[in-house]
C-alpha cells in the first residue's frame, strides 16, 4: 500500500468502527428494560391472550337481553282492532288535533271510509274512519309520513300465532274529543283463514318481528276457561282480598283527608262539593273497615308464566247500600303444595329465620289458629291495583264505573319473544275514558310496554264549549 493512501484507509476504518460502536449503543438503548426482545415478544403475546379472555368473560357476565328489552328492540307495539273480515285498524298517533277544531290542521277534505256491515271490536271505538287527502300528508307525524301503502307489519293473533298484514291506507279516527292517526291494514289472502278462525277482536301489531329468546319456552300461554275454584279456595281468596282492601283503603283515605284539609280546599280552589264528598267517602271507608261492605268478585285463570302454574285474575267490588265504594283487581298464584296442619304447627314452633318469616305470614293469613291453617294448597296474593277506587273518590264524573265488574278486562294474550312470560292486552275503564294497554306480566305487577290507546267515552256534544 502506498504511504499516501494509508491515511484514507485509517480514516475509513475509524469511521467504520465509529458507526459500529454507535449502532451497538443504539441497540443497547432500544433493548427493553424487562429482558430481551424475545422475552418481550412472549410477554406481549401472553398479555393479548389474557386481555381477550377478560373481554370474553366480561361479555359473558353481561346480563342477557330480557323479554322486555327484546320487545322494545322490535319497536313500538300498537293496539290493533278487527275492522271487518279482511282488515284491521290501528292508531299510531293520538290526540293529534281537536275533533271540532275551527281551523283543522290537517286541511283538505277527508273522505269517509265505508263502514263494515257488522261492526267489530266495540271497546276500541274505531268504526268511524276517514281517509285524508294527499295535501295533508306534510302535517302528519313522522311515523305516518314514513309508512307507505304496501308496507308489511306483523300482527299477533295469539300467544303462538302471528300473521303479516299489509298497510292499505292512512286513516283518521275520532276518539272522543280528539282525532287519532293510524292505518287500515289488509290481511293477505293466504292468511285470511287464520284471521277468520281467530275469535279475538283485539291484537298487537309491530313494524318488525320480535327477537326470540335464546332458549324458547313452550309455555302454552292461554286462558284456562275450565278452571274452577273450590269453596275453600274461594274463602282463602276472599279473606286475602278483604285484608288487602283495608290496606289500600287506609292509604286512599289518608290522601283524601290530606287533600281535603289543604289550603286549596279551604280557599275553594278545588271543585265545588269536593270537601263534602270527601267526608262522605271517609264515612264509607269506616264502614268498609268495620266489615260492612258486600264483596262481589269474579275469577279467571291463565297460564302466563314459564312455571305453568295458573295465575288467577280477580276483579273485586265492595258495595255499601247497593252502591260501589271500592274497586280492585288482584293477581293470585294458585297453591301447588299441600300442607299438613301438624307439620305447619311444628314448623312455626321453630326459632330459625325461616320459621319466623313463615310464622309471621301464617299469623297474617290464618290468624295463627291451628284450625284455620289450610290443609290444601292456598292461593298466594301477588299484586293488587285499587286505582279505580281513587278515581271514584276524586273524579267529579265517573259515568258507569263500578256498576259492573267489567272495569278491567283481559282481551288477548301474547308471547312474542317466546320466553314463557305473557304480554297481556288489557282494557280498563276510567270513568269518562277507557284505555287498552299492552302489559308485560310479572308476579310483581303488570308492566306497561308502550303508551296505551286511550279513548274518551263522553258524548261528542260534551266536547264543544257552550
């Protein structure tokens, strides 16, 4: 090598060594503090696997969709009524406009729909229908504007039967003092046999079908028309009805006294005659508490739960001087296990928490008399509703409320999500109005699924100001 090239070679070697040394320092700096790169890769893989397992466990721990959530996910369920042999009608928007508005919001000239020769579903009051003209469409609610003729909806006929129905036209229906908007839907030709075979007049209709339960339950939901209570069962139900009536009456009278003594009552802000009527009702309440009321009731049995044990729907009315003074509905669970009187006395003699609770319940229902302890299955009171009694006391006009035991009726039963718990279509009278509501049945009470269909029962003349 020539002497003049040595310095360049030395410079190149020095640069090479500098680069290698820098690369080594950089590699050291990049090395994870918790071990080699291979250890780090292995740990990252384990971490990702653990995270995946944790996410799967969290997803499994999340509560599964309930029947109510599945029903809600399917969209609102509306009350549909039989219109004629091939049509149903249902309202999706209520109280949209006053029936006798001076300047109708809908505008145009609606055309009256031909009424069926044999009107059906009188409780819904939807026999008078009008078809709006096309110019009024932009005044309608969004759900009406976005639903077109020919669209298919799902109609629940019963707990185990659904059929499609096809939107025919938009209709306007007078429901007392206001107007409602909805649709007239036709039953397809291939479904008319099933529709005609159904004896029901009231149904539930949805835009979308309901998602089925993960494990469907063949509960065979239906009314049990042949079920008959024994004389002993009747006595047990009567005793529990009277006990619950006294509890509910005490609450209602307490509210009545509080309202009657309010400053508004003394100042005359409440309706004329309210305070004297309050005194009369409190006097009637004292009579009921003394046992002077005459109890009248009826019982209907239903299979509406996954366990298959009948639930008993009871409508009860108490009268004083042949006038209804208290109305209540109640749900009972039919007794299933026969109890021996001797075993019950032995159980109640114990000191465990279970025996204490059982003894308290026995004292409540049987006055803790050995001879009164039931020797056959005893129905269990699950829930009660006495709201009609408050309506009687607080309303100025209650019409024929309480004249008969039809102040609440079950019109149809469904199980759209097949989880064994029924949805009940229930009609209730509220004096000057009626409602038809879809409820989800629970042993704690009925849970309303959606806004009820409400109709005024007062005459059209009362809607117009004098």
